[in-house]
């Protein structure tokens, strides 16, 4: 089968389209024929070797990146109970060996869920990592409640476009912080108020929010804190080292809860997302689609940090659209 392989760490230039052996599922695994995969910022981090203590000190232990996939079950291991050959599935393989930038991938059944019936494979591949991050950030760390004032900083990217829609679905009033050319898009996905960060600084307006969900990490803890209500919560997907010490201290002394977050892929939250997608409360926003051979270009584009929704890899135009 064809796969995008990296045998060393570096920029997307080290990636090669290569023929590799088609994987076989273990007893608790499913073999998926990949119809579409998504690129994530995590793929760029893994490729560059910034996580080499866990991914292989000198060279990568697993040579095929790609966590988010959607496709059809091609074969199942002897212990697999939830899926059958032919099922359409989607999932996040970041808790396992990844391998989504390939025509076939194996995954434990716990990493997968049935694909929403009303969306394409390309749209489904956009969902797992970024939507589940938004869901867990808002619901589990942010304790979001109906009618709260929620500000999403970085509302136009992969995580942000899902965060806006999930926050709306959970009944809150959403202010989206974006650049000028993304304003129409965030309006179309339900944002109630928009702040153009090229013209206005949300930490200087005097407005205070019940919950700030941040995907950018471009402000100091003091600046974010200023924009929070006295009992407000702040959650960021972009790791802020100073929060490790300041977060617990602020919680004790001021009542403002400020957290870094790390999403944990799980099947239950894929099921939550499937419900939100099938009831049209959430719609994936696709920035662009690339063939498998263009994974390096897709990662370079994502690395520039200005995506409008998700960049998707499609194995073939017909399979991704099913
Ligand atoms: N902790 C976790 O579990 C977890 C999980 C997933 C992702 N992440 C991290 O979360 C971050 C966001 O991921 P992503 O997938 O959403 O990235 P992305 O798709 O690349 O989106 C980044 C977005 O940020 C916007 N942006 C850039 N500068 C901004 C600013 N000053 N103010 C407001 N918006 C700004 C960009 O829009 P413009 O073009 O308008 O600037 C772009 O739409 C990354 O650091 C990623 O590594 C963490």
C-alpha cells in the first residue's frame, strides 16, 4: 500500500510517499481502508521531534503519522465485538500508533466509532482530535453552562471552529476572536459577537467572560485573567508554562480557575460528536483537501498557523465523498 513515511525527524521535506506492507489487525484491532485523514498541529510537533522522548530518541519508532481518520472496516481481529467488515468509522489514533497517512491502518476498536451518517468521510476525518479537544475543554475543564458568556480566542482554526459550534449547542452566548478575513465564516457557524484581533484587543475592552476557551496562547496569564469574571474559568489548548504554578494559586486566592488542558481521545466523546453532527448542531469547516502525496504541503500550510477550519487528506475523490 501507499503511505507517507518519515524515517527521521525534521520538516515536512523529510516525508516520502512510499510502498509499505499493508498492516494486519491484531486480535483486538480493526483494519480500516482509509478514505480521508486530517492533518493536525500535533503531526508537525511529532515530525519535528519535539516529543522524541516518547516517540523515539534518535529516530521515530512509528514512521507513519496521521491521527484522525475516517474510512471503512476492511477486516476485524478475532476479539473485535463492536464493528463488522463494511462499517463506516472515524477515530483518533493518537493514543496508539497513528498511521493514518496511508491507504490502510489498524486501530483498536476503542479508538473508533461509527461515522455520522449524514456527512462525508472527508468531513468525518476533520472531527476526532480537534472537536473532542473543544468538547473536553468546554465541558470538562470549562464547566460550560447555558446562557454563559463564552469567549473563544482563535475561533477560526481546527479546534476553534468546533468550539464555537459546541458552545452554541450547549446554550452559551459566544464571542469569537478572529482576523478580518475569517469574520464571515465564524458568523456563519453561529458566533453571536466577533472581535477582529487585528483591530481590537479583547483583554483591553473591559468586558469580562464566564469562560474563555483559548487555542492561541498569545497573551500573558494576567491579560487573560483581566478578561475573566470573578468566578470565571480559562482553558487553553496552547500550553502556557506559567499557568502550571499560577493556575492553582489563582484558584486558591481569587476564585478564577485557569487551566492548561490535554485532550484524551475516547470513544464516548466520538459518540457525543456523532450526535451533534447528525442533528446538524455542528458542521465541520473544511479549509482545503489534498491527495495523499501532498501531506507535506498540507503540513506546511497548517504550520503557518492560519487555517480556516481543517485541512484534509483524501485518498481518492470518490471514496472521501461517500
Ligand atoms: N492540548 C490539546 O489537547 C490540544 C489538542 C489539539 C490542538 N492543540 C493545540 O491547540 C492549538 C490550536 O490548534 P488548531 O488545530 O485549532 O490550530 P489551527 O487549525 O492551526 O488554527 C489556528 C488558528 O489560530 C488563529 N490565530 C492565529 N493568531 C491569532 C490571534 N492572535 N488571535 C486569534 N486567533 C489567532 C488563526 O487564524 P488567523 O489566520 O485569523 O490568524 C488560525 O485559524 C495548537 O497549538 C495545537 O497544537 C492542543
